[in-house]
């Protein structure tokens, strides 16, 4: 369960942001949507959904990108660019750790995530120095790295040294044969062995101290923290054997398509012999065990392809209790589909494993107090003077006064009259009129 994610000096966020998934204690609406996980000596709670609003180029996608980059660093074990990016996702594949552009000094890019997994609470923080924006010759190195377990600092490293190593609170997770009396000796050895562009977590801390703890953390980032950049271009299809020549039909995907009003054809997954990748086929005719159809991309709408493409990862997240973060989840989808997905994540009778969903959107229909809690609604806006983005929640507004927000307020109406910010007035009329009159369009 994700509790908190923060980032500093990344893309459009000069002064950073804190994405909080911990429920506001004073909030009483939609209590059934609160997730709980029992730790050793306390109970942690989390929100099951969060939706991010804001105008174009405000920084909504930057939040998703930050989560994606941190995840990729953990799985890769270093902060170097990929030699070859086969993921199709240049943001995390190439570790595009872009610092805020409009500043004169060079500061590290910082990532910080707090989460729970298997009855333990983890916090991992890392600061990466990249030089100034677009500084090509700057040396990339890890400026700081910290690991907390159950709110206790386990290690802290700088660029070239392990400043602190404290292991007495995780004795059950230490490598076989590890002696606590050797901790100071190992700290010095790890300092001598440290590599400035490799994560201490997955290198020396893993080898010297706790393979079990590192395995848990890496498993969470790999399997429980699913971050999708460019969701409109991402498809989640199952693997289909190349050699049997048969199509694979997923009964539940077809039932979901029918429930969404997609009629006229069934869907099957087949292996493309030329690309050796899975493709979606629209089944138009069945004769015995044989299926006849066309490549779904040729005859299905963009919305249909989006729904079929993302449902497998949504089901997987619900099944495994994962955190699903998706950029533009609702692109080309009818809002009723997305509203239903939100209610499923809120439904503790269906979402029994504590999955969470986070996505950004422009559709105001989800601004409804019957659908989302105030602390589940986030806004991003960008200051015209500083060019820096800021993130805040609807729950940050007071419950009384002129700018008050009550749990029964008309969120959508108030958003459009600019009571919450994160919206801009747009009028292209004069620009387009000038273009049509033949005004000079190039400089």
C-alpha cells in the first residue's frame, strides 16, 4: 500500500510535491473506501483511489513520470541510462531525470516513497545529482540515499560513504551468519566499496546485510507498484504460444466488452508470426473450433481498443493488491466506465486485497462527493512567473469561510468557477482570426 510519494526539483516542480495517500483524519465521507494494513505494533491506513486535475502542461504527467523513474531506478540498481530501451517507455527506460529548467543553480533531483508490504512499513529516499538543466557534461551521481524500516533509519549514504548503518531493529531479516558486532566494520567496508552511480540498497547493503529485506523492497516496486506512462500507447496482452497456431479467448475480457456495450464481435489473442508479439483479433465468425476475424486495430474504435488494452492490468492490480498509477487512464473511455472502475476500487467487498488506483484526467465528471473523498481529489497548477508547478488536495481547503469546501459541495461547479484553482481561461478566437486573415505565423 502506497502511503506517500514526494519529489523535488523534477521537471515542472521546482520546490517539489508531496502526493499523500494517507486519509485525512477529520474526513468522514466514504469511510468504506479506506484501506487498512496491520503492522507489528500499529495500523496503517490508505486511500484506495486518487484523481489528479489540472490544465495542460501544469505537471500532472510529471507526477506519474517521477513515480516511474524511481521505480525503474530500484529495479535497475543504478542511475545510468539504459543502453538499449526495449520497453517503449523513454521516460523510465532512459531514466529521463530532468531537473527543473528555470533555475540558475544545480540541485539534486529527489525521490521519496513510503509504503507497506507484508506487515512492514518502508521508506526509501534517494537524491540524484544531474547538474543543471541540459548540462551535458555533468557527472551523474547519487548525492544521498536512505532506508527506513518501521520508521527507524537503517542506513544513510552520501556520494562516497555510508554515514550510518543501524541493523538491530531488523535482526530477523539479516543475512545468515551476520553478527551485529560486525556492523561498524561492514559500514567502513561498504564505504570503501561504494559506487557513486549505483544504489547501495541493491549492491553492498544487499550483499553485506540483508538480501531478504532488499528482496521484499524490490518485489514491491516490481509487482506492487505498476506505473504506466503514455497509457494511450500501452497495451497489456497475455503471451500466446507461437507454435500452436491457435487463438486464445479470455472469457472475462469479452464479458467486460459486452457489459460496456461493445457488440458485434468477440475478441481473441493471437501470435503475430512476423513480429512474434501478441495481437488482438476481432472474431467475426465461428465455425466449429475455427475462428475467423480481422486485426482489431483495423475495425475497432480507439475507445474499444483502450478498454480491452488496459483491463488486464486493472484486474491484475485488484487481484494482487497493487498500486496502479496510470497517465490519462480515461482517454477515449466513456466516463461511466471510469466511474465504475473507481467504485470497484472503493468496494471493499471486491477490492479485498487493498489495491489502489491513481490517475490524472481532464474530465470533471469525477468531481462528485458521492464518488470521491475530498482527500482523494488532487489539483496541479503552474505559476506563470516562476513556471513552477504545485500540488494540493481538495481537502486542503478549509470547511468554513468564503473558499470553504464541504463534503456536500458541488465540486464540479466550483472547479469551473475557479474556486479551487488549477484551471485557466482559454480563448483562441483572436489568434485563429489573425491566422485566417493571413497574418504572419512564423518568426
